[in-house]
C-alpha cells in the first residue's frame, strides 16, 4: 500500500542524440521522424534478457527526465509556445517541462535493438525529442489497443502545427553529414525559435551533430547560413 | 545537465477507485471503459490553475506507481499473463509492474474536472486500471498527433485479447449498485484469474466497491455467485 512518502527512481539508460542543448529539440516525439537517437543502458541495466521480445514492437514509450529544465522548478500555469507565448494554460494541460515531477513521455519508433561490444544492448529510435544525456527511467512497449485512441480530441493542441520552409545558403548543406541533413531540415521546419521572436536579421546558433548551425528566419522560410564544426 | 544521481518524485495526487486490492484490476487502461475512478490531488497540489485547459482534452495520461507491487522488486524477465504464464519476455517488452522503476502509464478518458468543497479539483476518469490509493506523479494531455500511432504494430500483444461471458446467479446482480454493475461485468469479462488456474469449482473473492464479490469460472463463462457488503 502507498505510504505517502516520496519515491526515488534511478536512470536505467541515457539518451545519445545530436542535440547537446535544449535548443532545437522538437516539441513532441514523432514530429521529426528523421531525428534518430540511441538509448544506451546504464551499466547495471545492460541486460539483453530485459529486452527480449521488444524487437517485435514498432514503437516504444520512453519515460525520462527533463534534465535540462530541472533548475527552473515548476509553476501552476505555463505559456505554451503553440499559443504564441501569450495565453496561460495549466501545467497539467500541457507537456511543458516545468512540472512538479519533471518527467517526460515520448513515443518513438524502434528502429533496431543492437548489440554494442562496449555498451551492451542499444536501442536505435526515430522521432526523438530528446536532448543528449537525458536520463531514461522506463521503457515500455507501445500497445496499439490501449495507447492508440483515434477518437481522442486534442484541446488547444489538435494537430502538429505549422511548418516552415527550409533553405540552405550556398555550401551550407554540404557541411552537414549527408545522413543528418534530413533530421536538421525537419527540426528547423518546426521553428525552434522561442515564441515572440520574429526578427529576420537575427542569427540563431544551433548546436547539432557536433556543428554550430547558424540560421535566420524570414517570414515562413528558415535560411541555413553555415554549419561550422 | 544530468548528473547521474537518482531522482526523487512526489505524488501529486492519489487514485480513488472501487478496487482496493490488485485483484481484478484490468491489465491495461481502456479495456474496461465503464470502470471509473477519481484523481484526488494532494493538498499542496490542489490548484485549479494547474488544470486550466485540461477539460478540452478527451483523454489524459497518468504516470503512477505500481504501489501494490513494490515489495516484490524486479526481474529482467517476466511471464506475461497474455502468454498463459509460460513464456518469458523481457520486462521492458511488457507493461509488467515488476520494473526497475515501478512506474505505470495509463491513458484514461477524462469525464469531468469537478470542484469538490473539501478536496479541491477532482478529475473523474473512465477506463481506469488503477488500484485505490495509487500515487500519481504526473498528468499530461493525450495529444492525438503525437500519441496516436495507427501504424504501430504490437508484438506479442497485438490486441486486447479474449473476453469471457459474465452471468449473475439469482439475486447476485441486485447486490451491486446499479451504476457499478457494468464496470464489474466488464472487469470480470477480462478474466482476472491468475494464469494457470482453470478449476471450475474454485471460488474467487474480489473486493469491489465495498462488496466481496464471489465468482467462479466455468469454461468461457464467469458466474457471479454473491456480492456481500
């Protein structure tokens, strides 16, 4: 029986992804399908047995910590970026990181369960909205009959929202490894700027895959200026 | 940045439901739509502001603790009831309670956000697979565009599984409050017996809504024998 006390949870794994900071992380899982990540288990949880049968599921849930937002604490209301940063909503009506328990929930596509000589079993996933280093507390199979609710209606967030066009200045695309380009384009198309900001001259710097990607946004178009290592 | 340490989470709410023990709890949320429950916030989280906008969502996620299974610890493999209790699967390929971090995840239908004079805001939900007293750590809106994945395939658990027929012995149904009868029928139809057990003479006692519901199972039929207060 519950005893009213707090509960201490321990990371079973960490995320390895191309996004070392919060900037640019898609606002939900699945929005940028091209964005891949790896789930690397902590040494005490490197057990192939614990994953037996997982490869039969196309999608999995990750429960993780908003480790990049911990210091800021929580507030009963938040301003969802989707509402332009103006309207306040209850924190429990949003997926905001600033929650009493800073737990995130992501449905990602399971690409492969791999075996790494040094790291043990590693999960490769697509559609990740996860910062590099994010602690993961649980992995569960996505059960379509219980988790997929086509009848559900989505309040103030009924769809994935708008996307921007993405263009690369001459020579910029080639600075991004070919297998990372679609992911970068996908996440820029989701407009990573903070709400309120709409200055076409402003240059943003996005750390991505070991590069510093510089871009600006003119109207509905993102222009990638450079991508220096 | 994550620092490798454990994370202590605090219940924001507790479940009030008609199931005081683990016995009879549906194996996933949504399987018994008639089964209602209430989410009652802990005193420090009784904030109507924190729920603003939630009423616009038809479904919500609850992240909670398998408080009835904590003592048993975890094991890398488990025997899912759906496989008859024979085959072993990795714990992360199942929704078993016996996990390294005993966190549960349920998508329930949001019936109403009510205001109770004594308890503050209370969420009424349907399709609950939750024991009375369960600590809840987080509540999030179900976002159809991110959480509903019609293309997902379900490994060894592709559907909700079989149901049993439910019959009531003479006079037994009347002992259950009329507004609880459909929920009881629904959860019995899901066959709450432990795997392996198939003795038509065996009488099971299910605590439900303040009653002791006695039943046995003959082939594919559940027979409710009595329901004493």
